[in-house]
C-alpha cells in the first residue's frame, strides 16, 4: 500500500496531483513530491475552469474504483493541482482496486 492513500472509517482518502488538459483521462502511477509526500498522478482532458477538471477527476476515480459518482468527494484542493479525495465504501476493497488500477505505471 502507498502513503498516497489511507483507509478511513468512511472508506479511502487519496492524495492526487491532477494535470488538467492532459490529453486523456487516466492515472499515471504514484509519485513523490519534493517534500516526500506521495500522490497518485492523474490527468483529465477537461480544462481547469468552472470545476470541469475536478468533476472529470471525480468521475474518473468513481469509474475506476467501481463506486457511484456521488461516492467520490473532493475534500481539499478545489483550485490547486494537489487534491484530496474521499471515497465512500469498504476501505480495504477500495485500496485494492486503486492499487490494481495503478499497476503497470511507474511508481
């Protein structure tokens, strides 16, 4: 398991570095920031205007982890590249699905 996400009583909390207008919607693995914090790298086609990139990110996360769109909530970072997403559900199962979604990407 990566420190980019933590299991919580409500489900899973994920730290994400988002690249809007990234050409495709998808995950690009896990990366360490300069301060040592691990983040899931994600990109979306949507532009960062009027919340479109945030909505696309939440839709991507919900789809890849098999939860309803309402099950993924932006907890922090509404206007920043670094975001925190809370995903509601069974934390260990969500962590396993996220890990599987990231397989094959450089970590």
